[in-house]
C-alpha cells in the first residue's frame, strides 16, 4: 500500500519508515472486538440460568498487523527499522489509524515476529498488539 494509508502516532508509516500494511491488517483492525461475558446466575431452585446483559461491554483484544518495510538497500532498511523500533518503545499507547476508517486504535505493543522475508531492502513481519479498551477510539 502506498503512502497515506497507514498512520502510527500521527506519522505516515510509509513516508517515515517505508512501512505498509497488508490487506489482512485492515481486516484485523476493523473486526468487531469480542464482548465480555454476561453476568449469569445459576440456581438449583430454577430451570436454566438467569442472564443479565443490560450493559454489554467490550473485552480487550489482541491484534496482529502484518507489515512490509521497503528501503533502498540493507543499510537504509536497518536505519528505518531501528527508527520504527524506537517508536514502538515509547511509553504512550500506539495510535494506529488508516485512511479507510476514521477510528484511531489505541494499542500496546506486545511483540514482533521474526521476518517472514528479508531481502536487501525488503522485509515482512507482524506486530502483535493489544487494544486494552476497544470502546476508546477517537
């Protein structure tokens, strides 16, 4: 995907780090979050159970974002990747958005998979993130 599609902490990921998002990453972001379990009560005096679902709430969710990093050569690749890793290390929540949605996903960085592909100026990897409060999107 070209520039202007993926933003991390307000920065265009392609322009800043040469990073683009695979199409499956968009679906990972926009998928509805899971719901928390309903409050239920089982009594030996009644058939079945009582369920209270008056205020449904979202559960925190894990997201896997498949990414590609493109650079001119290996040296440029390492510089961009190092800069990207410094961004992931910041103490605030990562704010991730795309041009496809007006939502800003506030996530915690958990881990990065080993490169699936790594050639001179190209690498593919996935970020593992946690969205602690899926209802807190701006």
